[in-house]
C-alpha cells in the first residue's frame, strides 16, 4: 500500500510550485510578481521564470503595468473543464429517460487519447442487458462510436484512424477507404448504427452531442442484444437519441 510519503516522492516540485503560481494569478487578477512570491513563499527570480514559461504557453499574460492575469490558453482550459463537468450533469437525467423508454443500456462517450471513453451511463433493471462501465474505453474506428470520428476535422480524423484497422468480428470495417466513406454517410445522416461490428451479439446506435460552439464533444448511445432488436427498434432508438442529444446540446448552450 502506498503511503503519503510515497505519493510526495512522485510530485515534481517545480511543477507543483508553478501550479501554485497559476492558481494565485487566477484568484487575484492583476497581481504583481512580488505579491505572488510573498503569497507562496518563493523567491522572485524563481517565480519570474515560471511566469515567463506560463506566459510563453498563453496561460498568463503580463500587462503594461507589470501585473499578471490569466491568458487565453487558461480560458480555453477553463471552458473545456466547465463543459465536461456540465456535460455529465446535464446528460445523466436524459440518459436515464432514454434508458427507461427503450429498456436498454444508454451511455455517453467522449474521445480521450484516441479512444471513446464512457463518462456516464444508465442500465435497465433486466437480467439480460448490455453491461456499461464508466471509464471503459473502446476503439473509435469500429462500432457506433465511429460517430465521434465522423464529426472531427479531416486532418484530426486522419491522425486518429489507425494505419491498420483492427478486426473484431466479420462485420468490422478494416478497409480505410470504406471507413472514410462510412464516416461521410454518418455525417450526412447524423447517426451511426452498428450491427455486430465489435461484438456479433450487439446492436448499437449513437448520435452526436454538440457543445455551445457547435462542435461535437460527445456521443449518446443505446446498446442492445441483437436477438431482440428489430429494424423498427433501431428507428425508434434513433429518434429518441436525436431528441436526447438536442436536449443535452441545448443544456450546454447550443
């Protein structure tokens, strides 16, 4: 078992102090170098080096009077953090609503490190259901989470598509040209339906969720066992998901 002392050994002191500097600027806009050094009990030369580094990355900016406040990069980070926290808060009751109407598992996923990551879920109270786990990762080049790939800018999309597409079942798309054509169709239709691409026993439907600026930041999904999913069910899931995505997007300011 790790101790508190073990955890302290993993901390990079200079990074820790740099975060203190950034938080100090965040709490006290137009603060001076001498005030930061006094507040966190560090020398002015050391704090100045850190401020220059933060300024170089756009996290702080220096005024003509020599004071410091947050820069544009910090604002972008703050907006992204706020959006992700709001995303789960807004989405949870809507996920549950869709899950109860379909009596199937619903999930909310985002792109994280080139994979789809589950950040919220609802599972129905029935014996046979799709299992969902918050924090579980899945590929975004197969299954209905291709919807996350479809709405990315082309250059970013190209970077996230593996050179060799992994095969999970006989239905998995492993040809890059076919995958790109499929992504274009998904963009056109605003939905991705997967019949057994990752698991042969699974049907999955996903639609995009938009942030306040119109960018796609997540996908909302219904996943169900294939044996009890008919074409009419897929059409119903699609309609419910599009309505749910619109509600979540509206809750985020879109």
